[in-house]
C-alpha cells in the first residue's frame, strides 16, 4: 500500500466521520450525486485495511522464512502502515458508536 493509498483511506474515513457527525445531506441525495453510499464506503475502507494487514503479515512471514527478496526495512514499513490504518479505522469506529449512542439518546 503506497502513501497515496493511505491518504485515500484517510480521506474516506474523514468523509465517513463527517457523515456520522450529522452531515445535512440525505442518503438519497448522496447516491443521486454519483457518490458511493456510506455502507459501501465503509466496506471499502475496511477491506483496504484488511489488505494492508494481510500484505504486512505475508511480508513478515517471507522475511522469517529467509526470502532474500524481502528486507527488514520493507517489512517494518508495511507493518507500521497496517498498524496505523487499523488504528485509524478503530478511531472511526469509536466515533460511529458515539454518534449512534447520541442518536439513540435523542428524545423524539
């Protein structure tokens, strides 16, 4: 996963956080504008985090097995990217849970 991929994932997560904080546009308006819906965006972000973790795990296993094409620096960078993306996803999840709880506590 390159640096631009991480920036794209972070941009998607920021968009999800803005939607969770009460963006005034309705889901129908978002889909009419040609933008992916919230569920699809969330699913794509989770899949990218999963891919980063799998890639880092595979690199670590290759390095442990003694593969000469994999160096320690590459493994460490991949592991840090995977860790950072997972931490960002966890923070987004926490914000979503908080927003859900706030909505559930609203009086109708």
